[in-house]
C-alpha cells in the first residue's frame, strides 16, 4: 500500500507504517504527534546548558555568548553540561543495576525456598559463578550455593571498596589502566550515589573530574549491575541457545487472547510465560471463544523471553502504542523502563487492560496487580486470567492486525556463540586474522521518535555486514534487525563474501542477537575473551560500537562503559553536550588518549558505518593483520 510522505518519513517498518495510517484514521494520538506538538523543543536543554540543581536557578548559559555565561552560583557551561551528563549516567546505571539487584534477590529467595515457580535452570553457570566468587561448594546443595552466590552479588551493590568481582573478567592491561586512572568502581550503589553528591549544588565543578566519575559509574553498570542481571538470569532461567521465532505486529493473533509482555525484568515475564501455558487458563480462553492464549514480547523483556523461550517479539520501543491500536490486545503487562505512560491513553480507546506489576512503576489509569516472587506463579496466573477474561470485551469489528511477520534466529549468548564455533573461539579468531571477517561491531540501543524508526539501525547494520563485519546486537536494534530478516542465516546473502562464507559454514546469521540491553554485558565478556585470546587490550581490537537511535539514559551508561572498556562508540543521536565545547572535545577526542577509545557522533548511518569501518581497518593495521 502507498502511504503518505509523512508516514514514510516516520518509519521504514511496514507494520508501523500500516498502524500509523490506521491510528490516523481512528484519530488516536501517537508519540509522533506529541513530538510535533512539542516543537520547538528547548534549545538550552538540547545543548545541556540549563541547570535546575538548586532553587537559585533555573539557570541557563547563553550559547551565543551574548547573555549570561555563568549560572547564578558561577557554574560555567562546562560544569553544567558535565553535571547533567553525569546525572544521565547515574540514572541509566541505576536502572540497569537495580534490575540486576532484583534478579539477585530472586536467586537468593529461590535458594532459600521462599519463591514460587522459580528454579535453578543452569547449574553449571551457578557453579562457575561460585568458583569465580571464591565460594567453597563441596557438599553444598545447589540451593545453598545459590544463596551464597546471591549474597556475594548483593554485597557488590553496597560495597564500600572495590574491585567488583566481575572486573576479574577484564583483560589485565585494562584493569591496570583503570587502577591507574582511578576508574575501578568500589560498590555499584556507591558510585551512583556519588554521582548525585557530586552534582549537588556547590560540589564538583571540574568537567574532567565529573566525566571520569561518569566512566567509573558506567563500569559499575556494565561490569557490575548489568552483568549480574545477565548472569543471574541465565542461572535462573537458562543460558540462551540458538532458536527460531517470529517478529513484528503480525505475531498478534486474530482468534486468540493476545498478551503483550512489555518492560525489562525476566522475573515477571518468565512466570507469565509459564502461566500462559497453564491448561486451566487455556481452557478458560477456549470457553470464551478464543483458540488459545498468544503471548508476545515487546522491548527488552520481550528479548529476554525470546532468547530463552522463543516467545515471538511484537516490536520495539516505538511500536508500543501501535500494538494496542490493533484492537486485538487483551492485556499489556508492564514492569519497569521504556514503558510510555501514553499506553494507557491508547488502551482507553480499546478494551485493552494495561496491567502494571512493579511497586516501583505505577501508571495512572492502569490496573495494578503487584508482583512478588513469593507468590510469583499464583500472581502470574491471576494476571493472565485477567487478560483471558478481557477477551470477552474485544470488539472484533475494530481489530486491525498488520499481516507482517518475519522469521528470526536468536539466542546467541557467549556460550552459544562458542558452541556454534565448535567449542572454541579459534575459528572466529582465524577468520578475523585472515580477513574473512574484518572485525566485530556491537550495534545496540533504542528507537528515538526524532529519527526515522528503524532506518538508522538497519542501514548501519547492512552496511557493516556488507563490509564483512560481524554484527552482534541487543535491545531495540536486535528487534529492528529481526523484523527486517537480518537475524536469519539467509541474511548472509547480504554480507560480503568473507563473512558470507563463515556464516554459511557455521549456519549462523551475520547479525547475532545477544539479548536485552543488560545483555550488552555479554558483548563485554565476548570482547574480553577475544582480547585475552589475542593477548591484547580491548582497545586494540578491530571492533566498534554504535547506538544509532538511542534515547534512554541507560544508553548513556552503556555507551560510556563501552568507551571506558576501550571500544570506539558512535552515537546516532546527538547527546545534550554541545553547549560545552570542552566536554564535547573530551568525549569525542581527548578520551582516546586516556582510555584508548572515544565517542563519535554521526546522524547519518552511512557516515556511522564509514567511521566504524575506518576505525576497524586502523586497528587491523596496528595489529598487523
Ligand atoms: O533496555 S533499547 S528503548 S527497550 S533502553 Fe528501552 Fe532503549 Fe529499547 Fe530495553 Ni534498552
Ligand atoms: Fe543555577 Fe548554580 Fe543553582 Fe545550577 S546550582 S541552578 S547553576 S545557581
């Protein structure tokens, strides 16, 4: 179907285009409409030069040099921009790490026998963690080991002294560099609290000092909180293995109870998956005339249950309102992060129930059914039952589901990648050395309504694989690639000859889905393993990172820990730092001399891939390969 220019400019995803047209017809507001209504957006905010950190403000620095150049307290643009960026890092690191803490809590309670429905699915990973933590496991039951492991992880959050245990996974040279620079995180919470302290009125005013602490905090996220989230989720729910599934809005079904899982924490979504298979609830759905219960995911909790259970993924961040507007959704179950409050407004136009579940995240107008691990399965059943009951309220005449689905292959944990390579990294290293694979790219992050939905993600990834760069991805990028068929082994046809041959020999796609955003920690582990195998630092590797359409504060933390770990990282959306020339230069240039990597900014995906490829080629040259 031919859509208006306006719609084609908003998204390149056909299901999204169709739903945008449908919502226009129904006169239902979307995030794109609200962005338009918000124009012009505040220029001071865009540059990062406004400060509200005390009530003598708000203050803002005039970017043209004609008005005030100092805040009321005397803060410069450099101070204000760096403080604002540090607060973004703190919020991002807090979101990831608090998620990690929740998973550690679930493992602890499961070990203590206090939860309902959870079990330890990956005992080998639990034992490996115990060894890494120095826990004596002899004669201990797996439950007791789980408790001991969870307590060590718990202590990482409140620790006053470092290093965090997982820093042992970092190549030695980098550990030493971090020590020299004072970047070794002490405790996860401590670093986040210190961000808030330093940015309080009248504390840290040195943009370099503020930025270094931002890097330390981000390391506490990537190699701390996020890594705990990933590894402990694997212990509880199983380490992902390659599997096949489907993506996009066509995964919603005309004749079944549709439930969308949206948010981030697998503690909830895994239990909902179990409850949706409960024969009693399926029978109830049938009693109401549905053929069954169809569970689909959205955003990162969708990635979690896709990676481990093969649950289809209905879409990424910008599709959350659109999914509800299909009129076919009985319930959208949400927990924390990236859930737009506007989903309630769209749900009000249909029969859809928004069911919030976290004590941390309530949505005015939503139904709140609070989730607790102690009664996880019982509550999950109650939630699924509410959805099933709601099928009776569906107006079948208003159902409009785009006929768009795409097959995908996901489940590429580091363990799964090593297994796909035949048990060791050697085939990958050899392919890199021979040049069949030019390098690796981690492409991650959100959608952002200011950028054409999915366009930057896909264009960048296609450019990279064409140039024989193996892509690993997470988050909303992985979902974009899934919808475009790039997560299929057949997508190797779009790759350069070298990468194509490697993918064909191994039966893998040229783009490997490694999971949710906390699973960017898997990318760190993979990079550390490659660096260790080659006996070099991560910053020496022919690798680069990118977040083409990022929007969330979590992405600031992710980008920062990639750079701190030595990975050149390109942002496709300009961060609010341009109000400080000095900070901008530090991030995009000076950082390289300090941590061996820097940020790049490019809003055009062709420019992004050009910069990444150039960097990868430079690193190959330095390595003499
Ligand atoms: O943690 S990529 S929009 S869903 S923040 Fe959110 Fe961004 Fe998507 Fe997942 Ni990640
Ligand atoms: Fe203004 Fe300084 Fe207060 Fe910020 S901390 S609002 S710059 S007076």
